[in-house]
C-alpha cells in the first residue's frame, strides 16, 4: 500500500485540506496515524468494528489490549459513556485537552473490539491541534493506540511512525515532535477509589488536588514489587513493551555509583567488541527524560548498538516513576543494583 505522508506545520488552507482528506479516510473505515501531545496515535473510527480490527492487525497488537478513544469535546464523551459525576467534571475541566485518560463504563453502541471485550472504555481528549481538528472533521470518536508496531518503543516523532508503518496504512499526518513524550496517565473511575492504571506526566498528586479526595495507584504498579508478578488491570500493562532491538540493562542506585558502573560495563563490553549505547538523564530533569526516552531508544537502535546501559531515575518523584515504568519494561526488568 502506498502511504500518503503530509507534514502539517501551520494551519493554512492546504493543511486543512490534508486533514479533511485524512478525516475522509477515517469515515470510510481506513486508518490514519496522527500526532498528539503524548505520542503519535494510529487511529480508526471507534464505532466501526472492522476499522478497529484493522488497527490490531496492522500493529500486531494482542486483541485483548483495548484502545484509548479520542474525543474532541464533552458531548462526544457522553455519547460513549453514560456516567456523569462531579469527579469527571472536575478532571475534564482542569486536564482536558491533555494527557489524562479516563476509564468509564461503556455504552452499548461501543463495539467490543474497541474495548478488548471489557465493559469499560478508556477516553481522552488530546491536546494537539491536528488531532482535535481530525476528530472534528471526521465526526467520529477515534480509537487510537500508539502508532508503533506492537512491542516497539512508542513513536514521539513523525519519522518514528514512518519507520514502523510506512506502506501499511493509507495516511500518516506528521505534526512535529510530541511535547510530552510518554503516554497519558490512565485513571480508572469505575472503581470505588479513582485508581491510576498507568502512570504518566499527570501525577497522583495532581489528580488528588483537583478531585479533592484520594487517588490510589493500581497495586500492579507498586515500585517495591516486581511488577510482572501482579496482574495489571490495564491489559496493555502486561505485554512486552517498548523494547529496543538491543539488549538493555537498567543500572539503579546512588547516582555516582551508577555512573561508575555504567562506565565499567561499557568498557568491559566494548572490549568484547560490542557496540554500547548509554542513556543517562540529568538527575532532576524528569520532564526532559519523559520527553526524550523513547526517541533515545530508537536513536540507539538506528545506530546499531548491541547493548543499552540506562541509568535509573529516582522513582520517588512521580514523573521519574512514570518514566521508570517504561524503562523497566523496555529492559524486560533486567536490573543491576549498585
Ligand atoms: P496505548 O493506546 O497503546 O497507549 O494503550 C492504551 C492503554 O490503555 C493500555 O495500557 C490499555 O490496556 C489501557 N486501556 C484501554 N482501555 C482500557 C479499559 N477499558 N480498562 C483499563 N485499561 C484500558
Ligand atoms: Mg502503546
């Protein structure tokens, strides 16, 4: 399949025409990759089961891993879920459009394939002008997981999407580099206490402040336990994820010792003829780390490294915690403590 690629830089007439063309593809049941502020998404009409099935097939995504449905306003939210509550109002007023996904009971008209057979639906309003315009033009809620092949690092630049999906879908809309760089915080509002199923840039503290009440982390995210032992409620949290082609090891501990150990391991492995890449973020630069992490993985893969040595971030910081959630998965939980 020939993939049309449009780079949307400014909102001029030509850009609008390109977005309209993309919206027409969605209306007819086709797939379009598009930018959001978190990572790029691979979208289809959320109410068209064949279209959504094509997302799973294209990504090679397990069919019990549901998608996030993207909306452009509150009316669209209430078309998908009948739950209305003060908590929803407070959260959406403060954080939408933005990197917060709400898990709510789904209405009957939402096809099972969109929610991986669950009775709940994950919904978010993305904070990116191209995404919002695409949703409005198409007139449909857009189901969209990240626009990478299943298992690969999430795409945060248009070129990452091209690398994974060129030739597999009819259209890719490029719209610059993603501002946030990691996926949205997923908050389950169907449990008694609002529960974070996937950590993101919006933290437990941010959410508690706005709700004015307690928010908990899903026990499967507990950083003290090995995360794969518990079975996560966000189905997507259980699969091998974000994996670079290279072997990857996370080195965790005191910053100085981490640096020394990375240097030592780098030397030892280079002496064996291996190409070694290093990921070491500035200690307190958590947002920068979130922004850069997936792009670094892909960059090192492009450079053909055999081994990636990554310094762990302080996961007592909630954004550090969100990045570590991805970093540990990328490394298949291969950790060296120093
Ligand atoms: P992705 O779109 O690839 O970033 O993945 C979406 C994430 O949201 C995955 O971890 C899904 O398992 C999770 N998710 C989507 N729908 C639901 C739902 N109804 N209940 C719980 N988690 C969900
Ligand atoms: Mg994903």
